[in-house]
């Protein structure tokens, strides 16, 4: 994992750079490209199809929604062109000194359940892994579970079952059960990555992660790694 070590040394990571680290550990990601031009964005759209998500990729703008540099439901080529220019203008207005890597163009993952996975380095216990359902479950109801890394598949399942939101993942009121096995595998991989890089990663935030119906896997949609040097 020498490539991972070099990516994590002494700098803040953008979303795209964070996902490069996740990819090294086999963590499933939504299909995307880092477009350096409108033509790059359109070429990806032609391959991936619509709808799409577009967002500015910058290590200096970690909270993209707050900065207004995310656009959802991009439905055609005209919308791609308009969004590309508008996102770059908004990024410069938000932080004129921000380093802009380009615009992330991403498939819009539908039909799943949003969850949050995080890692934080505890001064006493080292890396800890957090799991919870997205939206109000974590933010308002404080419905989440924690474990010290690394974790096993059994511990990952226990993390999920510790939350009230587990009933949603298992299927209620006609909902299809989510791919809990794939979610457990992802939690285990995240915990191993955290241990491997405990001296380089301070925090990790995957929000949202989309858990698709049983047998269809999971997709990490957004990611942020904060390094120790950051």
C-alpha cells in the first residue's frame, strides 16, 4: 500500500483523492470521473447515462453542499454544460483562493437506503468505526453504533443490529431487504484501512453510502479523509 501512504502524507484530501484511497482497499464506489473540461463531463455522461450528479472537487471546500457546489438530477447534455460552468463560478465565489481539481461527474445511485460510515481516532483506543442510517437517524435521533477497529463480519453485523434503523435495512412495510452482507464487508474493509493508516488518517466520513437491495451491493457516494497533517 505504498501508493496509499504517499497519498495520505502531509495534505488535505479532496473527495476524488479520498476515494482513490478507498479504491485501494476494494471499497465499492459510485461510478464517476474527474472532469477537467466540459468535454470530459459530456464524454462520461454519454458512457454512464443520466441522471447524474456533478460537484466541485477541491481539498479546500470539504463541505460542498454548504458551499452550493453540488448539483443533482442532471438530466441531459445542456444541463451538464450549464452545471459545469455554474459550479466553478460558485466555487470561486465561495473561496477565491481554493484549489480546484475539476468537477466530479457521478452516476446518481437510486433505489437504496442511505447510511453513514465514519472513522475517528480516539486518543486512548485508536481508530473507532461509526455506523448509522442517514438523515435524521444520526443527526437528530443519535441512532448510531461504535466499535474499535479492526472489526470482524460478526462485529459488523452487531453494529448494524445495535441501531434502531436496522429494521429499515432488513425490510419493513413492503420494502425489499437491503444488501446487509455487502454492508458488513464494507464496514470490515473500512476498519482495516483505518488500522493500516492509523498514523496518517485522523478522520474519515463516508456520507452517504447507498445500500442497494439484497444482492446488489453498496456504493460510496461521498467521502472525506482528514489526515493527521491536515
